[in-house]
C-alpha cells in the first residue's frame, strides 16, 4: 500500500506595532500584503498586529492604511517584525478651494462655503448641474420640476428680494454665465457654493443670492485616456390621481344633481355602460418616459501641455405625451506652458431643443389639471363630432356634459411649441509669472446664444364654448452676447510666521441682447399638409422686437493674512458700476471683513482626538440689481387725439408711459456669519456649523402711483423694502476606510427663516382704510413683520352639524345648511356680516422649517452601494388641483371622498351638491352654501408639504482589471440605480417638491406642476 503525502505550505509569522507621531499605538490600522490582499490583519488596542505570510511571499510588500493618516508601503525583505510610524494626512485641510479669482487651502478659509461632492451628484439623472445639488449642502434649497428641459429653482440662504429672481450668480471656468440645461453635467470637475460676504463679496453687485463656482474637467499629464459612459433610464410618474371611472362618475353626479334639485345632465341620464365612453384621461396623457445620456471624453497631455475633448448627447422623453428635451454638446479645454507663460482656453458649444404642445396659455390650459378633472364620459375622439370647426372630431364638454376641461390629447396634436438654444460659452487666458510670488492673468470670456422659440396652431377645438380660431404660426428669435475682460494680479508671500496672499483686478463686461417676434394666421394647407412658415400664411400678422445693452465696470481686491497658521484675516472689496441705474447711483461698493482662529494650533489647546478646530466670523455687504434696462428713463407714447382751434384741427395726443424714478439704486444685503470647523478622530469625522443673519435693504418694490398723475405704464420700482434672513446650518461627514470595506456617511441640516422688515409707502389699504404694509397676491400676503408669501386665507372651523350651530355662528346664517364648511368670522364687530375678505388670517408658511440631506457611500472590493435621502419639513402647500376637483363643479370626482350626511357626520368633506347654476328653466338657483364650500380663498386647500424622499439608490460593480486588460480597458463599471424611488409625505397632490410660477410671492402654490419622475437607470462606464 502506498501512502500519498500532501506537503503543507510553509508560512512565516509577521508581527509588529503601528504608532502615531506621539509613539502611541494606533488601533484599527489595516495591515495587509500588497500582492495578496486576503492576507493581513487589523491592529489591536495597542497598535500591535500579527499574521502569517506564505514563505514564497516573504519578500512581498506590506501596506498600512488608516483613516486620517498617510498610507505606507514597506518591503518585507524576509523580515518577521515590521514596526511603523504613520504620519497624519492633512490632505483635507490642505485641499484647495476655489473662492473666486483665487484658490486657498481649506484650513485658511474664513468664509462660509460648501464644496459639492461630484461623486454624489454624478449619480443623479439631471438635465442641469444645479438639480443634483438638492440635499447635498446645507443652506441650499433646490426645487426640481419634472418637465423635460425645465430649470431648477435654487435659493442660497433664503430669499432677499421681492423683484426679479432668486437664482445665484454662476461662474463657469471664470466666466459669468448661466448654468442652465445647456451645460453638460458630466463635464464638471468641481462645484463650490459661496454663501456669506467673506466668500462672495469679490463678486460684489451680483452676489446677494450667493455664488456657484463651476470648474470643468481638464486634461492631465500622461498618455491619451479615453472615457466612455452611457446611461439609459426609464421614468414614470410615482403617483396618480385616483379618479372615478365613468360609472362611478355617473352615480356620484346623479346624487349631486339630485341634491341640488337639478335635472340630470343628458349624458348622465342616458349613460349606458355598454356603449358610453369610459375614458381614463391619465392613461391617455401619461406615458413611460426615457432618458438617454452618452458621453465620450479624450484627455491627456505632456509635461507642459494638456487637453480634454468631450462630446455628449442627452435626450429626455418626458412622462407627458409629446414633451421632450434634447441636448448635444462639445467641450474643448486646453492648456500649454512656455517659460513664465501659461496659455489656456475653455470652450463649450451646445445645442438644445425643448418641445412641448403646452404653452401655458389660457386656451391650451394645463394638462396636469385636465388629466384629472376631465370627465370619463367624454371620448378622446368620436367620428360623430367631426365638423368644420372640429375636423379632428375631438371630444370635449357641452351643454349635455358640463365641463370646461381641455381635451389635452387634442391640444397635443393640434399645437406645437418648441424652443431651440444654441450656445457658445468659453474663455481664453494667459498667466504670466512675473516673480515667484506675483502672477498676472488676462482672461477674456464670451457667452453668446441664439435662441428660437416658435409655435404652430392647427385648426380645431378642444374645450366647451371655445371660439373657432384660424391656424397660426409664430416665432421669436433672440440673440444674447456677453463679453468679459479681466486683468488680475495674484500675490503670495511668506515672512517667517507671517503669510500674506491676495488678488487685485479690473473687470469690464458688456451684455447685449435683442429679439424679433412675428406671427401670422391662416396657414396654407395643401393635401392636408400645413405649411408652417410665416411667409406661407395669408392672414393677419403681428410683429415686435427690441434690444438693449448693459455695461458693467468693476475693480476688486482681496487680502488674506495668516499668522503662524493660527490667526486668519480676510479683507475683500469690490466696486461695480452698472449702466442700468441712473447716472447718480450707478456705482456700488461692497466690502467685507472676516476673522479666523485655529484654536487647535494653540499650545494650550492640545486634544489628541481633535485634529483641527477653527472658529471664524465675517461681516460684509453684497449687492443685487434686479431691474431691466432704462428703468430710470421716461417714455412718451401716443395717446387719444384731441381737437383744438377754430378750424377744429385734430392733434395727436401723448401720454407718459412710465413714471420716472431717477433715484434707482442697488439692493444691498449686509451679512453676518459665525462658524466652526471641526475635524476629529484622525480626520474621520468632520463638522461644520454656521449661524448667519442677513438684512437686504433698498429692496426694489413697485410703488402704487395713481393713473391721474400720468402713471399709465405700470407702477415704478422704488428702493423701499427691507428683508431679513437668519438661520443655522450643520454639515457632518464621517469616513471609514477598512481594507476591503470602505464607507462614508454625510448629512446636513438647515433652518432658515425670512421676515419682511420694511415696505415703505404702499398707499392706503382699500380693505381697512389704513396705510398698507403688505404686498398681496390672491392667496398670499408678504407683510411687514412676517415671512414672504405667507398664506392669507379664510380659516375653516369644521363643518356645521345642525341648524343650532349655524344660528350661533350667525355670519353664514343666510345660506348655510348642516354639512357646510364653517369659517372663522375673524372680523365681526357685532354686525353679523357675511364671511368676506376681511376675515382672512395668516394660516401658514410656504417655507420649510427644516431641510435635511443624507448621503451614504460604501464599497466592498469591487462592489459599491450609494444611498441618498432628502427631506423638507414644516411648509404648507396650497393644492389648487384638489380645489378644482373637490369644488363639486365642472370636473370629475376623486375616489374615496365621503361627503357629509346626517348619517356620516364625522368627515371633513362637506355635503354633496353642485357649485354652479345650470341656467335651465325649472332648475333652482345655485346653492350658496355649496359655492361657499368651494371658495378658493380658504385654508381647506392648504396641506402639509413635508416630505422625505429616497433621492437615489445606486448599486455598482467594477469589473476586475485582469479581465479588462484582454480588451485594452483600464477600468469598467456597470451599475443600476433608482431615483425618487419613494416619497414619504402626507400631501395628497402628485409631488410636494413644487416649482411654481411665482417662486417669490407664491412659492408653495401647486397649480398643476409637472411632478418629478421615478427613474430606474442602467449604466456603463469604460476607461481605455
């Protein structure tokens, strides 16, 4: 018998100890063999480690890795004991941050800034870079709409204007530009947000809303690198209205008409479930959308030059029929060095097209209303409806089927609106190193766009009582041109413990834009084909146009002083001159000062677990110019003709089109900020805490001027407003970097409050006869002492349960019945007057009380998982679509509503009825109680807007490199992700994240907003 012996593989025991700079043992250090990462150990509480290494790898290399310390690699060389001292890694503190015309070390920052993690934003499917910021930074509020090509609304540290827009200033590669949907997010290398005056004052008159600095990708030294990425996304609407079908509508409408005492609608009385229509308008209008996103990048360079060329294609087929957005872009970034000179340029060329049949006008209506309120008993089309005025045979309301809802399928097929954006954005620069400590830069920038917005309307009808219109076409062509020339000197000197650096510069910018509009009716039709050019139309024509120019000249400076890496001082100043203001007020000056103290560098403050602690404070002035050109200039326009003289000659009259205000000046915002930056536990945990207060003064407000004074062109703008914003921001980051399992988690919290401090003289309040101290919309009031755009509505107080309650209330006794809404009679004065506008109260704020974001990133070997959450809490939203549905008027009904009855008194839905009169002989007059229940100025339609959203979940896998080398690849990664997967909210509408039409005075109005989509994406990234 033979005995087979299997030799045991020999091993060598490796031991050692890992210590820090103070010779203290470091627990939890990852120690492993570079050639075989499965061989290794983690140090114990004393920093000791031991593990076995195969004897054939006794000459391998040990890797020591620990968060907050520099990794080290040490060759074994047949040793069995290896002790090592790790050095602290202060890379995060020495990280360079772009703050405008300068880059400084993060540890030397005295201002409030936010650095965006591109790793997180790149996981979001976005049309623009701005959208991806939602939930990433404290103090930054992003409202994202779902329409293809729709731009997000961004507000940094609240709202500081009542006129114009609240968007921040964007700087792209040193050029003042608009970071809208024409810029490819994949081209972006970094984004910084400047929040306070210390950080943003270098941009002076345009920094009051904050500044977002975007730096695009550059080539690096080395052979050419080819990167390819592709992502395909399926999108859908996460939530739909739960509306009644045809049979349910007929049953409920019959009850409503019977309760009102009306004769039934013929379409309801004659309804036959076997033959009558049963249209689901949501199915007809909503579809599964898709997003395609492809990018190709070539980059590389030598010792003295670099290049990057990228091309991209993006297409978003929206979730609403015939809505889409398409973008193609090209980027070329190059740089070359020769001696003391560095030459470079950044160039982007982009062409975008947005298509939608819905213009937002009255005739077209809003599809997000109509897909819910249109009646299911109306067909999309019916051959019996074909007529000269309705050649498509589209179904819509009539005297037999009462609704004014638009047939949005007809709108989509009969109208088309498109906008084309062609943009060129770039800059060229030269740097000259005059001395080792002094550098000059000349930067020339250009942004130009050629935009073409057009629309076509074919003949046809889509709603009840619509007047027949001729076919028509229209086109608005505009050109925008901005040129920028900057001369700056950057200096940096160190004298012992003293360090000083800064920048001074001159800036000149010219902005020109012009537009020409023309439209014409009665398109030529041949063989059923419409010819849609203006020249081919034969009917009436209109035309208009305009042009204007803005000149801005500035000089700027910033000085940063540091003593012994402990005490920091920053002084900033900018002076701007803007041609939009009257000659006496064109120049504005914007200074700031900031102080910082790195407490962790003091000898008396040495805490082993604190790596860095900095206290900072700043104060400064920022500006804003929210006005158009020539506002300080009066205009004369033709007025009525008048007859004078004995010969009774008619003379042309004239009127003043606009009251002149030659005292227009800058809106100025003073800001105060106190912050703490803390890094702990070997830089694993980072904390940033900021508290701020800002006051915007000389805010532009339209002053009411009577027409008899010559004000026939609108109320003039005057600097009479004042707004306060204050808040607290917290950012937390924790990183853990084990050998195979690496993870990090970051979160942010923001609490921001705004208040109107002053509004000047706004005339007499017509309701009270007192001085008016508010700006009002139909639903909101921005009043001195309160927040901007607070809901100002009638307050509901339950439902009348019996006649006794009605009699006791008195104000609604003339028409109310049991089951009607009871309103608070806020102003009575013993007169028992009816509920009216004087009874309105402040009933809620559209602004969130708290905003929060959370990001989790992890990887285990080749697998990765990323999760993002975003939440907004405490705001109130006005659900205007639900108002339209629950008013018991010309619309369909929601499923599940439980109207009040004597048998069902415990409900918040009033009694059933009809809120309009039919005008048919024999039908009674409309029930005033039902009409009162449907009042739009009521908090019945106000809902909680709080929500917590699973913003993104991504799971990825990096294909092993040994496999890739066969195909010439250096990296390859595949992933699947889900975006907006679920939203936890009590809001009954489609989406609580609202981008309304009036984002300043009515930011919480859901007037049929395009909801954000739920997206599932599949992606592939390749590097050659």
